[in-house]
């Protein structure tokens, strides 16, 4: 279970950074956004982090909205980088569990089947 858990964190870490890299250079087109105002923004696929980052570049009506968006963006980035800590802690745990498993297998008594 420890190995599967660590592999899950590794997969999430890779996926998060790959998707972020693929969508990191997108920009909100204000003319398209104004034309489709009540509907979803139609161009490209966005991650929440990229969308929030680009919304902060827009001229927002009030500063409290900007503060909330910046706070949410900070949480998203913290979660993404928290995966690195989970990965490293999982790596230590997996190596400890596997070394203990191999040590206990070597310490088992062997039985001679010829007797």
C-alpha cells in the first residue's frame, strides 16, 4: 500500500507540473470574454491556477476581489508545491518499508528440505 500511495503522489506531481507547463502561457482575450459574457470563456482549456493568474492581470472593479483571487491563487500554488513534500516523505517511507521487508526476509530461518 505504501508503494501504491507513493506512486499516486508521483503521478499527481508529474501531471500537475506537465499540465501547468502546457497551459502556462495562455492569455485571456478581452474581446472574446466580453462577447461571451454570461457564458464560459470559450478559448482553450485552463487550469484553475492559470485562470486565476490571468484574471489578476485584468482591470478588476474593486481591490477586495483582487485580494480574494490572489489568496486563492496562493493556496493553489501551495497545494501544488506541497506535492513535492508528500513525494519526498513518501520516498523516505517507501525506502524504509522496503529495506525493513528485505531485512526481515534475510533474517528468516531457512529449512533444509532433505532432513
